[in-house]
C-alpha cells in the first residue's frame, strides 16, 4: 500500500507561484509513473501533468504546459508540481496519484482510471 501526502498549497495572489510536493510512505515511488490532477467542487477531476518513473518523460494538459512543470526526486521519494503565473481559475484541490502498473512506468497516462493510489489533496486558492 502506498500513502501519498501532498503539501505546498495555500492562498496566493494572481501572478504568483507555488511548488506543490507529493511524498509517499509505505513504498518507494521510484517504479511508478506519477501524476497531478485538480478538482473544483462540483466539477470533474482534471488531468494536470504526469511523469514517468525516471523523470525523463513528462506530459501536460494542453492548456497548462506553459505554466506547470512536473518533476520528481526519487532519492527523496517525492514528486513536485511547480506552477507559475497563477490565475484565479487555477483555484482547486490538487491531488497526486501513483500508477502501479509496471507497463506504464515508461509512458505516463492522462486518465485518472490509470492511477491506483491517491493523496487527499492540497488546496490552492488564487486571489485576483
């Protein structure tokens, strides 16, 4: 079992930046593709970014690639999401997820159905 814990969210002014972190206990993340999703109350959870096990293959939602950067440090068992130029519409709960399927650890997926473990999320609120 993998327990994922996100941190780094908070209240920030538009134009600011944040770095979210996703740490794990119970098992190393180094073999898993990892992803970030976000959700606004009343709406579906949306894909943000994903990264393969080694960190050399990252994918993004089309509209977010210019402002979001996913990375990982397997020595620290942590995945990051750097967000710059934050906008009020970025306000959401951001959650990280781990894909335990070894056949997808080279090419990460975009669908939440591909991810087996989820954190509780961290709230990001962007004021205008």
